[in-house]
């Protein structure tokens, strides 16, 4: 996949460093750390970029990668509320609430897992890129 672009884009994206590397159109973890330098900008001690990795299966996400990234590389993270294509790990019906797998791909949500968005188009097989409406605040947990 060359590059994934948002189809609805009201907010600013974030450049992050990805620890493990991944392909475009996959969810990433909520950052737990950042490079030295802090949020106020570049300093002699570092650039302050947030560090992300693969998400926890069924958990919250920070956003979706816009392109492929190697381990340790920088990637643009598309943040909610946006509508973006995401790679799926199984068929998804339009209108279905979705969750994220451990590899960052989306699938239809199952009970007890975090809802990260809603499918605005259907997919019929793994590896396709249905359009997903990412929910503001990143997550909603339902039972």
C-alpha cells in the first residue's frame, strides 16, 4: 500500500516514532513515552516525538499510520475524529463497530473489547481497506 489518506480530515495529525515498524493503514498504541526534548519543541537533548508501537488486541488506539514505516522510523499518525482506510483482518459489514487486532488491523468488535470506530464501507476478505470512522477520544468500551 503506497499511502493512506484520510477521507474526512478535521484535525491535525501527529508525527510519531514507531518502535516495531508496520504498514500503512494500521492502528498504533497509545504512546507511553516520548523522545527527550519535551513537547515544547526541539532542544539539544532531542526532538520530543511521541513513541508508538503495535496496539493491544481489543484495546484503545492513538490513531492510524498513513504509510509504511520501518522499526525506529517516523510516521504520520492520523488521529480521530477522521474517516480513514484501515487494513482489515476479516470481512466487515458496513455500519459495524470495529476493534483492533494486535497487528493493528481492524475487525468486527466482539463483546468486552474497545470500539475504535465504525465501518463506513464493507470488506469481503482480509487485507482489504474499508473506510473506518475513528471515534473521537480514541475509544469506547462496551460490554
